[in-house]
C-alpha cells in the first residue's frame, strides 16, 4: 500500500471529507486528492500536521519509520470496527 492510501484511511477514520481535511490543512481540496491518489507527496511538516489533525500521530510516525503500512492499516480497521461494536 502506498502512503496516500494510508493517509486517506486516517482521514476517513477521523470522519473528515476531503473538503474538511483541506480546510484543516490550509490547502486546496485538489491537493488532498492528489496526495491520497499518490500523485503528490506531502512535505514532512504537512505529513506531521495530517497526523495531528487525524489524531493519529503514532500511526503516521510508524509509517514514516518503515513499519508495514498494510499491517498497520489492517490493525487500525480492526480496532475501529471493534470500537464501533463496543459502542
């Protein structure tokens, strides 16, 4: 999985639309789309901000440190699904 897909999952888990994420990131929605479709890379400072906005800085740090993104995404999906069932 490429990192744009991972960033999109973080955004969706937080419940933000691309428009809402763009507002939070102070960038155009088209930039969010390009990043999520792996057509553009974020600067490190923007990637850190993405992690802060989505309340997932640890997940983003793991990705940046080379942790297997597919495994991490699967874990996040299972955690969110479990939390939804618990609520």
